[in-house]
C-alpha cells in the first residue's frame, strides 16, 4: 500500500478516514485541542471521516471539542456535523453531512434465541476467569455488534491499564476468542457466522462476518477517488485490519494520536 497522498489530490475527492481510540484520541479519552483543530482545518482541503467500533454517543463524547469552553447543545448532533462522515459501530450506524444514511440491527440479523445463547456462553466463560480486577458491565449490546469486556467497562482508568498489561502477558482476549470460535465457528457446535475483533485496551467485538469496518465503505460517495485510512490496530486480529488491507483504501498504521499528527504533517495536509 502506498503511504503518501498525491500532491494534486487535495480536493473533496479525497477522504481521510480515521479510527478513533488510539488514533485521534488516547484510548477512551477525549480529543486534544491540537488534534481537533488540525482535523477541522483539513476539511477545507479533503473530506474527513471517523469510523469506530463504539456507539455514536461514545464517539461523540470523545470528539467533543471541550477545549472550546462550556459545551451546549446535543453532542451527537455536533459530532455528525463536524465531520463529513461519522460511522459508529463499524459503519452499522452511518452519517454523511449530518444526516443518517444507514442503520443495521444485530438483533434482527441473529434473532433473540441465538443472541441469548451467545451472551450466556460469554458470561459463563468470564465467570471462571481470575483477573487482577473485575467490575461491572461485561457485555454491551450495541445496534450492530456485541462488545465483550472481561474486566468490565465500569473499571477505573488504572484498572483498565492494569488489565491491558495483564492481557498482553496472558492473552486473555485472544484465548477467549479461540473458545468462541470452537463453540460458534463454522465447525463448532452452533455456527453463528460471527467474527471477532480486538480493539482498545480491555474488550473485543463480536459481529456478523462482513460487518467489520469495511462495511462503512459502502456509504462513501462514489466520486471519492482516494480513501486514506488511519488506524492503530491494523495487524491480524485488530479491529482496523480488514479496512487497512481493503483494496479500496490506502492504509496508514499509527502508534498514537501524536504519531497520527506527525504522519499527516508529513503528507503536507496540515493547517490552513
């Protein structure tokens, strides 16, 4: 994949599409002033979009321009109007120019019986895990995916970071996914057609095959001739892997929000 933007392509025919966590914001933290100002300045030259696994409220909360002072109004409305595209839940909830243009339902796709079978298995598996800490909110049901969190999304920032270190050493999430594939994969007892993607520090997503971040590409204006994707989890098993490797995108692996800014500046698409 190429890692540079053509010098003559600084038009709305070019889309810069960003993962959220770890790419334009620190994990589960708010966008910083420098990044926010930079992204907004880019919109005079190219289209700018976001695609995240989180629901729309979480993406809106993380990208709220708090540095601008007390925030009034609806943060979701502000978010979808401050970017050309906003794709929540990998694009299962899709906005363009502030307007909802697509929505898919996992419940409708799987049905209640299969959904409960999957959730019950996850809860039983997690009940046997011994971790440095366990809190609450282990399963989060979203419109287009199920987020599974062994430590519990109610954990503190310190507990989040502690679990992340423990997971890197003990592969808690990877082993969990192996068990899910044995149970619900194509050769398992109850095939569900689900795939799994590790993102962020503490959880992983489960969703129907094909409902990864490449799903959002279905909503991109066909006049767009270059789509540059920036993400931090682009390796195998990461939730940016599929879209990073998709032939429709030019992929850029980043290490942090500061690295994202550095790469953007190297592409000469900086502030106006």
